[in-house]
């Protein structure tokens, strides 16, 4: 019998807890913080406070609904980073206190590696080695995944993350935070070829999204000068065109990486992998290029503790435990686990 673990995720604006038994995720309780909607982005101070309010009920619910007792747990896992310091501190302090009081090991998990390991929650699981396009509000990476805990970033954004490009562009159109899902929703109703926004070519497998953000700002400004109701009258076409341009930028590097490394097992992870346009485009490319594509279930795309639990399972098997004096690492890189 494998280990029974409790995992906690608190890196940004989702407080989440999950129980995993012998590599099988039993549940995934997520409390989303709606308080940020009014501010056009996550307010770190408010996120920390909301985590403080949510963490006890979320953990209690995760344990209660499996019938697993605290004394059954073999270790406590939590997100060490990357993320917002104050938000990470809440999960870290809670996890440490629990591990200390139960006298069981503590497992510090890298949030970005966990996004990728979400692919091992359900079947079919990707075969190693595979490439994972990890796209979230804070990161845009192409990762070569050689094994559960052996991963290497081979391409990444040199400035903004693609989720940020979605959210900031949405904000310019007056849409509430997070704008990514709304752009996705309106894009389904619009013409993706009506407008086009330039790709900022950076060498190799890296990405840059600051150029498209500025181009989008100037585009809206110029069009609004001609028609004060431009956004309202063309919202669907603008969203569809913006989304297509962002997806094209992601896909061009992913295709390049697959060609260069001759790897045809491709996965996507992170919040933006919930995007329906990206999922459809990936399926189409898969047919064209004989790729074997892995797309996570919606609940495991955005931040969740089930992915932390999955990562913790593999760390437990390798006895990768952490001392109790470890601190959160807001800029945690790969290989720190
Ligand atoms: O992974 P995640 O939940 O949190 C971070 O670690 O950043 O990702 C959040 C990001 C936000 O930028 C949000 O707008 C974006 O994922 N997102 C989407 C969609 N759903 C979430 N972007 C585009 N289309 C979606 N359907
Ligand atoms: Zn995330």
C-alpha cells in the first residue's frame, strides 16, 4: 500500500486541499477567492487574508469527505513556490504545523512541476519523454519532461506570461478579472481572422508577450477614435482575433520544439490550458503531425491541490522530504525539490 497524503495549495488566489491514497487522488476541494474581481487582478494582501479564512474549512472538508483521519496520514505536502509570498506563507505555516503536530514528514512541492504532474491524476498518462506547454497567469514555458521529477525548461517567456496577456488585454476591453475565460467565451462567437496582432519574434524557443499587449492597446485606441463604441460593437471578433494571435504564438514554438527534439508526445498544463481555442488547435495539430496529445481535465488546469498531491506522491516515493525550517520561495525554479 502506498502513502496517504494531504496536500495544500495556496500560491495565488485559490485555497485548495486534496487527499491522495496510493497515487489515487480522492478529492480536490477548491475555494476560489472572488474578492479580487473588483480590483482587476489579484491583490496579494487580500489573497493572504482569504487563505487564512479558507484554509481550515477547506482542509477539514478534504479530510471529512474521504473519511480519512489525521492519524492515517503519512505526510503533509504544500506548495513551496513559485507564487505570492503572503499566500504561500499561509499554506506553508499550516502544513508545517500539521506535520509537526502529527510527527510526520513535510513535502515541499514546486507549483509549476505540479501543474505538469496533473497529467498523472487520470489515465491515459503521457509516456516519457514528453513536451509540456505550461501556460498560466505567471508562467509560459515549454518543458522537456524526462521523468516524474526530472524536468527541464527549454523555452520560456522573456517578459509577460500568456495568461497575463489574456487578462491585461481583457482589462483594456473593460472585462472583469480574470479576463482569460471571458475572452475564450466571446471568441467562440467571433471571427478569428478579422484582426491580427504581431508576434514578437525572439530567438529559439522563447516567447515574448509584451509587444502584443502594446499593439493591442494602440489598436483599441485608434479604433475607438473612429468609433466610440468599437469594443461593444466588435467584442466577439476582437476576442477571437486576439485569442488566435496568442495561440499562434504558443503553437509556433511548440511545433519548433517538437521538430527539434523529435518528440511527439505533447501535453499542456496551467490555467490557460483551459482555453477552448488552444485545446482545439492542439487537437488539429495532433492529427496533422501524428502527435499524441494530452489535455488535462478542466478542474486540473487552474490551480488545485490535486496536482500538488500527485507531485507529493512521487516525492514521497523518492523520500524527498523537507526540514521544518524551510521557507516559501516566491521565485522557486525547477530542480529545487
Ligand atoms: O494556473 P492558474 O490557475 O494560476 C497561475 O498559476 O497563474 O492560471 C490562471 C490564468 C489566468 O491568467 C486566467 O485568465 C487564465 O489562466 N485562464 C484562461 C482560461 N481559463 C483560465 N485563459 C484563457 N482561456 C481560458 N479559458
Ligand atoms: Zn498555477
